[in-house]
C-alpha cells in the first residue's frame, strides 16, 4: 500500500499527492466548462442581435411610432343633360384646434381644460355658443389625438377675423377646408338627386377599412336618389376592407364616391404628431354623373305642379330617357343636407302631411282610372271587336247585379271605339270587357309593363297586376275574380295600381309604335377628363301586344280626346302642336274621405322628336280639368317658348 493511500490511525484520509485529480474535482471542472460555454454562446447571440439585427430593431421601433391617416376622396358632381350643375362640392372653412400643439405636459386633464378654455375664448369673440364639452375633448384625445379637433364649421370672413384676433396668444388654432355638398339649383330635381351623409358618423370603428388606418376621416356616402344609386358604378363591387391604396396598384372602379388616399406621420408616445408628413398617397376622386334630365324641362314641370300633391313625368319616346320627373311637394337640399343632415329640418319634412320626401313620380302607387282605356281598347281589337261596332251608352251598366255609372249620367248615346275613347265612356268599355273576358285585357296590360318595375335606376314600385291572387291579397274574404271585376278593370278601377312613371312608359309605347323602353334617369358617367365610363343604352324590354293597325285606331281616339269640342282632354289643346292624350279619374276612399286621383297621359312630336308625358294630381276635380291643362302648359312653354 502506498503512503498516499494510507489512512491515519483515527480513520481520517491522508493528504492527496500533488498533480493527481480526485473524482470530485474533475466533476466540478466539467460543470464549470459547460456553464462557461453556455454563457459564451449567449454573449455571442446577444452581440448578433445587437449588431447584425440593428436595422430590423430600429425599423420595428419606428413602425410603432408611425400613424396612417385616411384622406377621403372628393365626391363627383351631378349634372343635367344640358350640363347644369345640380350637386357639387365646395371647401368650407372650419376652425380647428391641433391637440399636439395645445398639450400641457404631464397632465391629460390640464390639456382638456386648456382646449376647453380656448374654445370658450373663441366662442365669446364670435358670439356663438361653445360647441365643445370637456367629455368630447377627452374622447377626441383618446381616439383621434393626431387629427385636428373641429370647433366651428363654415365660418364667414368676419368670423375668421374675430377668431384670429382673439386667439393670437393661443397655439394650435388654425383654419382648414372641409368638403360639403352644394346644390346650386336648390330644390330642383331633389327627389332624383337624393342626398349624402358622412359614412359611419357616430362610430368610425364600424367602417370596413378602419383597421388599415390609425386615424379615420370618413367619406360622404349616398343615402337617397342618384347619390345612392351611383355611389359606385353599376355592375361593380367594392368593399372598403378590400381597398388598400398603394403606389402603382390597379384602381377599383369608381362612382360618385372616389377611393381614399392616406398620409403617414410620426407621433410620440401619446399619439401626438411630432413630425411632418413622411409620405402621402393622393386619393382618387369620384366621377361625374350626367342625368338624362333637361334642366329647363325639369324647372317647368316642377313649377306647374307646385303647391299640389302631384307628379309630372316626361320621357323621350324614342329611347326611354327621362326628360323631366317632378314630384310635389318637394324639399330644398341646400337647407338641410349640405354638410350633415340637419335633424330639425329633416324632422320637419317627416311631419309635413304633404310628405315632401316621397317621390310620387316613381313610388306613388295609384289606381289609374280611364288612362288605362287605350290599353283596354287594344285588347278589344285583339279579341276581334270591330272598331266601328256601336255601343249605346245610356249612362250606366249593370254587372252581376251591381250598377256602374258612366261619367255622362244621361249617357253618351251611340259610340264606336274612337268616340268612346274621346269621351271616356265607361259603358262602352264595360260591355265589351264583360264579353271578351279578363285574359285578352291581362295580356295587353302585361305587355305594357303593368305589375312590374320599369327598371329605372332609382327606387320605384311595381304596382298591382289584375289577377285573382292579387284580389285575394287586397280584399279579405274576397270571392274569385268575376265579370264585375273585369268590368271595373276596363275603366281602370278595382284591382290595379301603377305609378306615374309606368303610365308615362306605356304612353311612350303608344306613341313610338308599341316599344316599351326601360326608362333612364342617368345618361352618362364621366371622369374628370371627360372620358365616358358608363353610358345608358336604349333597351326595349317588351312590345305592346297589338298590331300597327290596331295601334293607329287607338291613337285616333287619343287625338280626338284633345282636338274635338267634346273630347275629355280638350283643355290640353295647344295651337301649333298636335297633341294626343287620355284623361283619367279614380276614386280613392269612401264617404267623407273619398278623393279623386286625376290623370292625363299624352304624347306629341315636335321637330322630329316625340315626347310622352304623364300628369297626376291627388285630390283633383277631374283628369280633364286638373291634369290636361298641366300638359298643355308644359308643352307650350317647353316646345314653343324660347328660353
């Protein structure tokens, strides 16, 4: 046994010989080496991150301080066919505060108080109440600190002078332009133009593209009329969340509403803008819509029905273009729809018993009365009735035990088809209708577009088509369609309704040889350079079920309505014009509540162009007395008088 391995007598180990490692010491050395290696690897990795990835880190930090501000596009304009501006845009001057320049260090409450006091100072100077509350200011600082805070809108030059005098010592006060909708012609074509409002005015978080922007300035969007129908081009789709403007990216199709741009700014940790704009993508502004409307025709149409509950529609019979479409009462777009929809004005319109927001020309659902007789007469001819066959009118006809009176209580005497149309005889129509039955009449009415929408670009009603099913819908416990219903239908009463637009459409067909055109309010959409992006194409949707010979027979009767001494529409006669027409009156309600819906449809050719017209007055005395003179005045002023 070696001396190193020996133990003392007390059992304790002897001292180890130098140079020889014990097992315990070896283990400690290995463990220390591993720890040192791991530590060294961490140092290397840290150095790599700090040195090799410095650019990425800087970029990430920078991105956290960048804010994207949405820039809305300027909305397109609306013109008449003769390029009269109906709806445009203007930049008003608004007083704004810039929160980043009005901030009080270390105190959000102090900033709110300072901004509120500044608003108080300016308000006293211009004599207007302070529109801001401290709660509104705090909300703006929380959600949109990088955007200017609008204090007053549409300031006058005098108010601007007072503002700058009173705020010389206040930093962060400025004036900025703000787009609003302008209506140079006031109420002209208001029901066709419609109106706009800011998108998501109460909660911008609802916007589809909200997540793309740090601060959101919304578009103006169409709410009614052409503003809504052509907010985007027909046949195109656009979702806000799908549009992210980038340099060189393909453009999404536009309508009146354009495509937004954005600016990129750098802000501090509180969201306040610290640097000027880093980059900017300009918005793509909206396109211009040109209506088929003629401004002079529209002005005349609106003036002749003013003060009544009425509608007046004029079409180009050769293609369906809407030359004029007036509804009365109307409203003034400039009074309450330029910047925001003024609640007080809008509530006033809603409470008006005349319902000025209601477009009677396209949405009015009325019983037609005798303006339906030209179509019914075509059905008789189709069914084999001779136009020279005589019916003796004695003032009344009894069907299924129910007496139906004629307008001439003493009777018209013997009449053929032409005379029956001229004098609007009920007896003639009812007796033939009971003989031929519903089907021939229904076939012609269907071909004329009764019971279906015309396809015009704006909201409209389809009306009611005469059928057993619709009779059951409109009359509880009704029996099946019978001869009495057919008799009523032949004089435009009973189960049938239509709009003034629909009546004008088939009046145009009577004039043009039987073509039912889809009516168009819009003629073209053009960009800012005048390039045509959309243009209406004349579209024949159906043809009257008739023959040229039968159509001519009916036209002769419509000529006599206006141009013979006892014609029911003789008040429409205009020297120098060859006008064709048909009067109508339909009873609505019963007893003390009974009123008449009065009508006159007509057409005239002047200098190679044919115009079709429908006039309707709620509560008139008769079609001949209340509506025929309106058509005469319109065509006299529009065609014979120089502007």
